[in-house]
């Protein structure tokens, strides 16, 4: 398995992509290098440099589902599965990019680099916890939020065009008096809406690993900041390549586009008492499809046998998460309120 670690030219410590500056940073001597500089350095000196220094590793294996190799820093065993593209040594946290996984059809077209730092992600999660008074003490006390992980998630970004028509049955009901009669008049209308809507950058995650995380809820990403992919951005983060191919996501994209077209057509059918959507005929023409890695801060944690997942958009900072509620703590609070209430009532009774 061919892997690559980025080393500081000054002190030989690891270089990681720094979300704050957008540079490659050495945490040891605090030097900064631009991504292009590091890239150039690796391309010109390339393999020779890396092999001399023992930074490129290959190991033959028959099982392609998993791989393992020893960490060049501490000798610990680094394990990844079939879609791992960037990881770290679980013992010394040495960042590794599995360059072999990022070739050919698996080389991403684009990347949105991390903009939210780990520090910012941790404090956002602490704020989320802080706002939850009912959170069990056992859950919050052992620094779980520090385990938040920066992950590049594989996405398919699609353009498409949807055109067609939607029919509606609509009514307009009027009530008026005519002499001694109360008249209810119902007019029935056949409403048709048609047109073409173009969609740019519909995102769809290309991984089966995120079950339980609704990637749609941390969207949108700002695609104007999407840049051509380069391996350097992955150093210091985790990354996966796709395991859901583009054909599979196109169906989901078509459904999303159709739903959106129906919604925007429906918004124009106004001024009726009732509207019922009838038959619709919407055709999807697929446009460009791009493969991109998008940044997500993630925390998966177990509490009381249940898994809780938090996710944060690594570009915009938008957070979603589910939090456990401690029933006992809830009842203690309720009891406390009643306790205070009873005490106040007793005071009033004494005063009388
Ligand atoms: Zn350094
Ligand atoms: Zn190590």
C-alpha cells in the first residue's frame, strides 16, 4: 500500500493542513508552507526523497479489503479498510495519506478544504452540550467532545436540468346569500404548470459509512470555494473514497430535482381554496457530475449502549446532532421545581 507523510523541510516533523491559514503547518517548529510549495517539493524530489527517508511504504497483500502497515514513527500498526484514503496512527497520531487510494477513478476532481479548526469544532460542541441542561453528567464529564474527528467525506456533485409539467385539481369556494337562500358555489379548475429548471451543484454523499448521519442536514456547502483536488489537503485528517458510484447516486439526484421542481411549481398555484396535485411528467437531463471531498467534523460516541452522532459542516460550521436525555435527571429537575414551589407555599402559609 503506497502512503505518504508530509514532512517539514526544517525539522522533519509532520506537516498537516491548517484550516485557519489554508497552509501546511508544522506543529513542532510552527513553520508554514503553502500547499503549492509542498506539492512542488514532493513532485520534484518525489519518490526518491520519500524512499530515501523511508516515507513511502509498500506492502504486498492479497486481501484488498483491509490494509495494515507499521507506523514509521512509532512502529505501531496502522489499519484501514477498503475506502480509507487518509488516516492517522492510533498510537502517535502520525498523519498518513494513502496515495494509492487516490488514483485513477478514485482521484477526486475537487476538494473544499477545512475552514473550521478543531478548536472551533470542540467549542461549538461544548456550547451545544452546555445548552442541554438535561444532559447526563456521565456523558459530559470525560471530555468526549475532544474526540471530534475531521473527516473528508466523498460526495458526488451533480448538475442537471429538469423539465416537464405538473397538473393540479383546484377549487375556489364562495358562499353568498341569494334571497332567502345561502348559496355555496364551488368552481373547479384544472391548473397546469410547466417549465424547465436547471440545477447546479446538487450534492449527494458517495459513502455507505455515514449511516445515521443525515448529510443533507449539514448542507449547504459554498461551492464557489471548491478547488482542484490535491493530496496535501488530507494531511492531518481522515478521508474516505467513495463506495457508492456515480450511477447509483444519479437516481437519488433525479428524485431530489423532481421534488424540488414540484415544490417550486406548487408555490405558484395560489388563490385557490383547495389544490390537489395530479399527474406529473418531469424529465431529467443529467449534466456534469464531479467527485469531491467535503469537510465534516464528526463525533460518534456511545452512551448507555446507544450511539450518538454529531456532525458539523467543516466549511460553514453548521452543526447537527442528537443528544441523549437522562430520564433520572429530568425527574430530579421536575422534583426540584415542585420542591421550591412547596417551600414557597409553606412560606406564604406561615406569613398568613
Ligand atoms: Zn518543522
Ligand atoms: Zn505511530
